C-alpha cells in the first residue's frame, strides 16, 4: 500500500514497500486513500488526499451504533515525526476533524468534532500501534483508545501477498462493552489492505478495507 516513497530515500522506500502497509492517515504526495472500517459498535469511511508526505485532508463519516450518533465532517491529519532506522520505522500523527453529528432520535444535528493522536512502530516481522481520540458530538462527549500488536508469520518479497496476525485491545467507556479484545488477520497485496477479525465479548466481526491510489 506504500507507493512512491522515493522522497524519503531509497533505503526507507525499500523497507516500506516490502513491509506491512498500515492504516496510516498520510500517504505519499499526490496520493489518495480510501479507508472503510466496520465492527459491531461503529462503521466509518475516510477518504483523504495527501498534498505532502506530512499532511492529508479529506472527508470522514462515522455511524456509531454503540453510542447512537452519526458524524460527518472534514478531517486533517499531520505526520508529526517519523523515525527511520535500518530495520524499523516509527511514526507519530495528529488528527482533527470538524463537522456535524446527527443523534439517533428527535434531537437536531449539532456541531461536532474530534482530536486524536496515533503512533506506530514496525519492522518486517513485528508491529505495534496505539491511537486515542476525544469526541465532542454535541450532547455526547466521549473517548476511544486502541492498541495493537502483530507478527508476520513469514517475510514476503516486494509484490508478494503479505500476512499479519494481530491482536487489538480497544476501550470505549460509553459503550455497552467498554473493553474488547479482537484477534484479526491482515492481508496486504499491491495497493489493497484487508483486515478480518472477531470480537468474542460482543460476538461480532471486524472488517476493514483500505486502498491507496
């Protein structure tokens, strides 16, 4: 899912091209990204354009079944810092969105938004990430955080199908099930990434699909 990383130097381009493609909020300059996330509590769509390798801006829509609201707005993402090493890479991101939230019920739509941070560290074998968001959706203020750890059962070459086995722990205090643990499998090929998981606490499936073009 990484394309055209020559701007970061040949060494880091090779590392990213054969390593895992992440659901990163910033692409290569001039690139577009489609991110669709689905689980039992919410379904979201994020389409963004990256004018630089540090910034992206686009549309974000989230229908939150667990907390009874639907947010639609403009999201801005910023790569705050990137650490490139010989065999690893780490990233720190800032995210913010503004728009409106439509509650499920008789209430009218209200101004809404969120701010968040995300970080990841990866090698071709190991992966870890963390993300936290604080939402203000009119009459509802809430927060969400999630952490992941993953391992690649094999190291593929450029152009191969890459597979990752991951475990996600997510906390949403306002949800009926505040903390969930989701084992998942990630597949990455060419410009597409697919994640399939299952959450035993809620007996629901996760399905995430990401395309960079």
